[in-house]
């Protein structure tokens, strides 16, 4: 067997070193070190000062260059499709880098309402009051020189801002109109007549994931390949490659041509890793980060026309799975990611190595402590086109067309005369039913006992909650049959409740409160507060409005519950209060 590959980021061989141009014509680019610590870079009359050690790459002279943000560099000119096709698919993480390109029809497609606009005759744009297009990036249009500047932000945003603030113009600068284009990912809408279906949809077969979305012409050439699914990095602060092709129209074109899209978010990484942007070891903070990352990814998906019901995959690179604190933080983060996606109508997927993230997820699958993702995507470079994840994940887990296997990678493949560096995947996926697709109402004035033979809204709610815990794989039909009984018994056993098959007040309390354990108190709002309010109604049988607002009534209900359980009655919901609720007390 081929040795297990635990992380894409750790598997890459040496890649081509960026070409540093020593001398270029003044009409294209000039760089001179003065003072020694920095150097002046100019393009079309636009000047900035960058660290002297940064290579400067003329993309017109070096069209096969991969524009990547995981290493310091200045790129001038437009990234090319051929160059982006050479990017290693597994690079992850961002540092400080700069792309300066002509402000023309092609680059205008990247502009949206978050693009900073330099005033007439100026080389700099005000930072105050602007909304960053995505975490890890600042984009400025400089019409006075006819350039669009994209800055990658790593751990030192002040460095990037200082570079942008150093900008000046010379007599070679020629003004160009800066009207945004119409094909940018933040500006398009998809009509009902051409609406994209949920992604990746129903598909069994080969797929591939490159670092940057190939152009439509490259995708057309690859129709000659055995692949029919493509992974695309749509969001995340750790995305390392420039995405010049990724727009809503690109998504529409590819799905219309029969391609299945695998939307990937590569954001915060495990706290025991060496990446710049990490999940916090503090669990309440990690949960908040998971929710925030899910919101970012959903916004990106919506801008690209990827509808609710699609699976958004969080790329969590390999980490030290023996570090318990690190694993706890990752599981808390991913659970909150999943819960927030479900609240927004999307399904949750997680990509990780078979030997770290998948082992942790499988270990929690039946525990009920965390909300499990709907799909898993495991990296196991054994070359086998299947979804076998044993011994890391039992066959019975995520068994209903819920798996993707990354089987090999970092390889050049040529189809239709077009070469792209890719990772190979094998998919066995479907649209549900999974937790995120469950739309049953969960809000009731009372949660009365239900059992075999019961029917109605409460049964649908219980089935939905059992789906979210991975205990039930049947239809959410409101009929309490044998499958629902078995699922209830499985859940009760997992949380150490009497295995009766009846959903009584204790089982309701445990089901309704299942998930992460964020600290909540007066003034808190959102989905976690609603989850708390439902559980308190089930546990205490008292009247409480389920509105997601932690106000005086919720505070009183929390204190009453804490008193009944012998806890400190401070009205603050922390680990002890959540643990009691999730135990069905």
C-alpha cells in the first residue's frame, strides 16, 4: 500500500522558484533598492516601496508563473490561465504579497463594492470605512495610473497597509476609467431560468481539485477527461492562490456543462499547527470562529450562485491528533461551523487527513457532544478510486453517499491539450437527507412525550434532531415508526439515558441542547440562544419565547434550571450548564 499522506500541505515536493527580473524596460517595470531595506517597484507610473528581499515577477514576460499568496512577492501584469494551472493544489496559507495589474475589462471583473477607490490624481485609497472583500485581502483601484492592486494579508496587515500607503505616481501614469465590470463574483445574480442546482449534487465518480479555478476554455478541454467534478476554493483566509476566473458566470457555465462543483473554504487551521491564522484553544472563542467562518463561506457561495442545500467543505489541514486540547478546539470549531451552515440552509462538509481530522470526527460520531458534518472528504493517498476510509473511519459512518476520497495528488495531468496540476478525488455523494436539509420546525410551546405510533410536528422535530446527531437516516415524515424508535434508543444509550425508545422530557432536553457549549448570558443573541431556550422549555416545562434573544425571561429560566441542578445560579450558561442539559437533566 502507498504510505498514508496526512496533509496536502505537507506532501508537496519542491516547486518552481519564482523568476526575479533583474532589468526590465521602463514602460513595464523598474525596481531599485534605496534604501537597502526596501526597493521601489513601478508599473505604469504607479510606484510602491516593498521589502528588498521580495522577488518581483513580470507576468507578461513569465506567463507560466503561478500567482500564489503563501510567499512574499510582487507580481505585475495579469495572471495567466496557463500560469495558474501550474499552482500546486495543496498549498495553504497566506502571507504578504502584491499583484499590480492593468485596470482594464479583465481586472474590472474583480471589482465590487468593497474595492477601495483612490481619488482622482491620487495613488492611495482611504482604508477607513471600507469593507474588505474577503479576509486576507485588500484591493485598491488607482484610476490615475490605470492599475488594480490586490494585496494579500498574512500575519502582518500593517506591513501591507504600509506598502499601499507608500504608493506614488510619476509622469508615466495615465488615467483609466474604473467602472466595475459586470462579471465579478460579488455583482452577478443568477436568474431563476438558469439557477444552479445544489452542489456537488448527486454524483459517483472521479473529480479533481486544483489550486485555482481553471478558465472556461480549460474546463471545456477537460471534458475529454474522466473527471466530472472540480473542487474550487471559494473562501477563506488561508486560500493561497489567486482566483482570476472564479465568478458566478463561471459557476453557471461549468454546471451547465455537466460539472459538479465542490465548494471549499480554507480558513483558520488547528491551533497546534504552524499556519498564521489559527483556531483558538479557548473553546468558546473557537465556537465563535466556526460560526463566523461559516457565515463568510455562505456569503461567498451566495455571491457565486451556489444555492442553499449545497455542501460547503471546510479544509482543516492535518494536525497533531494526539494533542487533546488541539483536537477539542478543532472539534468545537467544526461543530459550530456545521451548526451555522445548517441554520443558513447549507450542508456541512469537512476535508482533513484520514489520520487526524477524520479520526477525531469518527471518535465523536456516536458521542453526541458535537454536531457532525453531513459529508466527509478524507485525504488518503493510496491511489484507490473508492471511499474506503478504514481503519480511520468505520464503514457505517457517513455511509449514505456522504464521502469524497482524495486518493492522489500534486501531479500534472493533460487532457484536451491542457495541463493542470491537480489532486485526484473519488466522490460518492448525494443531496440527502442530511442534517442541513432537514427543515422541520423545532420551536414548540411544549415538548410532550412521543413514542411509537405518535405522529405530527413533534415527531418530525425529533427525527430532524436525530438526523443531526447521525442517529437517523430515514425520512422526516412525522411518523414514529420502528426506524425512529431505533434512532431514539441509540441516542439515549450514547448520552447515558434509560434506553426506552420514548422521547420524554429528558431525551428532549438532551436532543434540543446537543451541540457546542458557547458561553451565553444576558444580551447574547442567535441560534445558540434559541437552542438553549428550546432545551429549557423541555427541561422545566415552563413558558418561554423562542426568539434567540437572551433577555430577562431567559435569564430567569436559566437561574431556575441552575438552582434545580445544584449549579451556581448566576444566569450565565457555561460548560456546566450545557453539560447538564446535554445529559438530559
